[in-house]
C-alpha cells in the first residue's frame, strides 16, 4: 500500500507523520532517517498496535437524510469505478487550472 507522509522541519529536525494514521509520527535528524523510521513505525503500528477491519452498515429503512437514502445505490453498477476515475481526472484538471491562474 502507498501512504501519504507529511514531512516537515522543526528545530533542525525532520518530522514525518502518516496522513492516514496521525498516531504514527517520528522526528529524526535527516529526511532519509525520518522516512525510514516512519515506515518502520507504520508497519509496527499496523501489525501490533491496531486492528484494521471492514464493517457493513445498513441504513434504517425510513430516513430523512438524503445521503442515507442513496447509500449503496451504485454498489452493483459496473461503470461506477469509471465514473470515479472521471471525477478524479476532472478535479485534477480544475486544480491544475487554478494553479496556473494563481
């Protein structure tokens, strides 16, 4: 798996934090050490300190929340992954255009 690492400098040291797992943080003297140590700490964290599970949630039958009314609507749609890819490409293009205009 690929994880995003937030890397910053503080007091002449590098701080590396896993974006998806905020408990996984290291502070080291060099960038390379910080990245190496945060990788090791993430593996230890995921294998010994937490358990990652998936759960299924069924919404109540009668709800007024419009988001819950559509929960699971596209679970069997074979084109849904393509749709998500198009949304992501569109968002990247918007971000790229905004950076150019800045």
